[in-house]
C-alpha cells in the first residue's frame, strides 16, 4: 500500500504566495482553483516531485513548519540570497546530523531546508 502526504499551508494572498514560491523558491504553480471569482483560492505547487497545497480558506492555520530535505543546503542558501529571499536562520550544523537553514514565507509559515551530513 502506498501513502502520499501533501502538506497544506495557509496563505492570505495567492498572488503574494505565487511570487514567493514560484519566483523566489523556484516552485512550479501546478494549478489554482477558486469556487467563484473572488472566492478563496486553493493551489498546488511543486518542485521536483514534492507537492504542497496553498489555501486562502480557513481550513489551516498559519505558522506551520515544513522540512525540505535537499541535496545541498548551502546551494539553496545562495539561490535564496540571489532571489532576495530573507533567511531567518543561516545554514548551520545541528548535533542530530543535519545542516539546516530556515526561512519564513510572507504568511508566517516556516520552511526548514535540511541536508543530512556525515558525523
């Protein structure tokens, strides 16, 4: 049996979120759905097989934390700096064996980028 989990992040403005996730982080905007014009948006974004839902609807709270395991945190750090994305926690080694950094999206959701490192 397979199981797929897709985190849902609460956002306040789909256009601001689209700019942050697409232009800033390099995610693809797969689709955006609204029940009617002016209704809250629900979207799917993806990056190399990882999918996330973004919702303006009140079905999730802001302030979530998502861990992204990437090949090289320092490469992502340079990418984010080049795209003018503020980094809350600079890349650093943690005692549990990850190299990590953290950013916050415009709605207060935390995105932690992690690379396992040899001890």
